[in-house]
């Protein structure tokens, strides 16, 4: 036994140097790895810093939001934009609406943003907009959901419907408004009349609600309260404009829901033979949208169609008052269209008549350019973007400021002047 133990011990002693060498090699290798890892942890690999546009972040949390939203005339970009463009250039960074933001007053970048909608950029309006317009509003939705809602709206407003239904409705509502005005020496608010006209037109085409009816007027008054909250600070406390708007939203949705239930009942009784003479009927028959989706869709379109159109009409009247020459040319164009109507033995406005309103279209273009009904858009960067030497990281907000391009003296001669004839010249240049 002793001899056997001595033999094993001698063998272990023989292999001990090799065991120690293996252990030493293992320790050295792992120690080197750990040391290297430790060094890399202490000194991480440096990534190339993005070349962000110049700018500043302003105050903590609020950034420069209040200065950016400070009221200013529609025919100017405002002091904030003027100062920042002069200091940083047409593309600069800021902190707006609680997020890191790139602001673009550059025509090329604005066009690039709009052309790459859904690929590099997506709609990203503040949360308060979704809270008041609804989570299924087209201003809030992105991707496939947005495209589906948009397709339903565009299919409803097909060229056939525009010619056969919408144009006659516009003429009928216009005559109703004109006949309700006081005599020539009476005064009235052009903005109020424009808002009333566009609301009645939208209510008719969305839910077949006729102007002058008690229900239509109640809905219009609720909508006025609703709109005051949309453009106010999102403070949901009793008495605030936002709080009142949320209550009005519930009342408006209640009206739409009752209309929807009545329509569904009629459709079931008549074996779905009711024609889709408004957007509500179209959405019920031509889509698979839920009740909540239809409610938000109708409310958002009532908002979008009413606000932009009424503001454009009021601004057109304002600009034309200061341009008698344009008023005279408009009058001559429409009198000529009326003369041709009589020659054809017609009394209603036709699509051909509308297409002949060449100078009228120039007035509309110039009103939208100078009046800036939509001043800027809310977008979010969904993939890293490199543009004109600048890096715009994924996750940042980006605001294409349309007004800055419309009032750019390098693009438009005397940009602050109302000049509808410039659009005739632009057409000749691109002909």
C-alpha cells in the first residue's frame, strides 16, 4: 500500500509542472481578457458625434415653446423665427413641446420631409391633440391606420362626387349665406360668416345636417367651444378652455352617435338600400371601422375641413379689401362665366365653369401663401437622417415651417405683398 502511494505521489510530482503551467496559462489569458474588458468599460469606444444643426435648448422642460408660439401676424414668420434664422440659419435645433426638435425654414428640407412621409418621417402631434380629437384622428394616427382613414376620406371625395354633389352644395350654401346678409349699409363679421358657412357645409356633407335647423345650430355652438380648447393650453381643470372643450367633444360625439344609430336602423329596415349621401353613410357601408373609429374620423374631418377653409375665406376677403384691382379682375372673370352660362341656357354652376376660374385660383393660391393657414407641421424622425451636412437622429421631432418658405424673399418677389398675378407668371415659367 505504501509503495502504491509513493508511486502515485511520484507521478503527481512528475505532472505538477505541467498542471501549474496550464493553470498559469489559463489565469494569464483570462486576466488579460478581464483587464481588457475593464479598460474598455472605463474607456468606452467613442462613437462619432452627430453633426446636429446649430441652436439652443432654452429653459429646462419648457425649452423655447412659449417664445415659438408667441402670437404674430399671419403675414410674417414672427420674431422668434426671424431671430433664430438670422443667428443659426434656415435649419436649426431647439427644444419645443417638451422634445428635442429640429426646425426647418428650408424649402428643400421641407419638400424632403413631405416626400418621405412614412419612410423617414411620420406625423407626431402633441398628446393634447390626441386627447381632444381622439386617438383615431388622422392627425394622431401613423402608418397603416393613417393610410386606411385617409383612403376612406379620399374615396368619399372622388372626382365624381366633387362634380355631382359637392360643387352644387357649395353653390347652394353660398347663396344661403349671401341672402342672409344685411343690406349694403349693414355691417357684419366676415370671419363669423366664413366660419358659419364652412361649418354648415361640412355638417351637411358629413352627416346630412341642414343649415338653420335647431340641432345644427346647437352643434355649431358646441363646436365653437370645442375649437377654443383645441388651440388652448392642455390644462384639464374645471373652468379652463381645454376642460370645456372636452365636455363639448362629448356632446358633439353624442350627436354623431345618435345619427349613426338612426342610419344603421334605416339601413337594416331598407335592406342596406340607403345611398351613401354623406361621409357617415359611406363609412358605415364601405369600411370595417368600429364605432369609435368612425366617431373620431368624423370629428377630425369636421375640425380639419372647417378650420382651414373658414380661415382661408376670411383672409381672402381681408386681402382683397386692400387690392381693388384684384376685385375688379375677379368680378370680370365671374361676369364672363355668368354670361356664357346664359348663352347655354344654364343657371347652375358647372364643373366647366369652375375650371374657367383661372384668376380666382390665383387669388386662392396667393391667399394660402401669404395668409399661411397651416403655418407648420409636426413630424417625427423614424430613421436617422443626413441632410445637407447635418445629422438628424431618430426619435427627434422635426417641424417643417411652411410659412417661412412662403415668405422667403429668395423664392418670391416682395413676399409680404398680396399679388395674385405672381401665380400667372409662375405658370408661364413652368409651362
